[in-house]
C-alpha cells in the first residue's frame, strides 16, 4: 500500500475517485469505499482473485478501509471526503492540484487559450501573480462557482509558491495547462496520415467542429490558438507562449489565403492536404 502511494499522483487519484463517486458528491461511503481501494490497488498491479502472490482478498480490502476510516474519517460520519483522502494519499503539490482541478475543469484548449490571451496581452508567454488572480476569478465565474476574496487569495498564493519554480513571480503556459486540468489533447485521437482520404475527411470534420467553438465556419482568435497549441504538442510536449505565437504566425501565413485574419474551413483543409466536396 505505502509503495503504491509513492507512485500516486493527482491525475491517477482523480481518475479512480471519479469511477466510484459517480454522482459527484465529493465523498464516498459504504460499498464505494471498498470499490475505491480496490480500484486504487488494482491500478498498481494488485488484483482481486488474481495470482496468489498478488491476490487482494475482500477481507484485506475491508481491513484497509477500516484503517483509513479510523485514522481519517475526521467527521466520524462513516464517509471519506475527497479532501480527507487527498490530504493523506498525495504529496502537498498534488493534493492541491487535485482539489483545484475538481473545482475548475476545462473543456478544451480553446477555452484555456481564450482566458490566457485576455491576460497575456503582450504575448510575453507569462502571467504575473496579479494577473493570475484575475485569471482564476474568471475561471470560477465561467463555471458559475462563487469564491470568497480570501479563498481566491489563498489559491493564488499557493499556486505561485508551488509552480513558480524559478521564483520570478510569474507562471508560463505549461504551468497553467497542468494546474487547470486541461483535458487530453483532442488531436491525439486521430492519425490522419495513416487513413484513407475518406477517413481523413471524416476525421477533419470532427477536428474542425471541435475547435470551431463559435460555429462560424472559420477559426479565429483563441480557436486558432487552441488548434495551434494542440498541434504543437503532438511533436513538442512542452511549449512556451513564445513558441506558440511563432507557429501561429507561420500557420496563418500559410493557411489564411484570403487574408481576413481567420482560417476558413476550406483553407484549413487545403493546408492539411484535403479537398472538401
């Protein structure tokens, strides 16, 4: 168990948690507790009814549950809150990251880039602590969640302490993408160069619809940013705001054939070597 915890991070914890707390109550109880510990240990190679050396019996799960309940059920309500488990099972940084991700999930790169651009107005590739506070406030408003000034200050200070590694008072694009639980790169679902023309056209339609959030038939502003960000990350996992701006400029120069500052659907198709009927 302790060895498993050493390899547990916020993403793995949250994935397991969401499987058992399907109604998103923020706590688990009864059979959910057993399911949580079973899923967690199976994640790290222990199987119920598996080989004898790895066998995890229901009795062992029960004993593990009771051990945690007696030590960490601080409210004595026979439930375990996500905060109670995260505090003991994750390092401080991952614990905070988990709880913040749960409160402010992001749907896609377009949403992330729209908010990022509103603060990185000089395209420096960084935002300061003051800008970060406004950034976080917008996220909570966008998800219709209220937050007190004190809590907002706490989140801002904690993020700067944890993620400003070089202590220069600012965070970069990659820091925020990790903090804000940006979902998996949408483009990873597709392998366009390995498909027939018909398959590529079908994939293209899905891709364009995903980034054309405004449904105007053209990508513009943060829609282009989101597409560029995901494209770059296919070949370079860690990108800077400056890198993104350079690639965006090159893409616009190549694809924006009519010079309107947008990428029309047919323009992007041509850039990707497709002919739409």
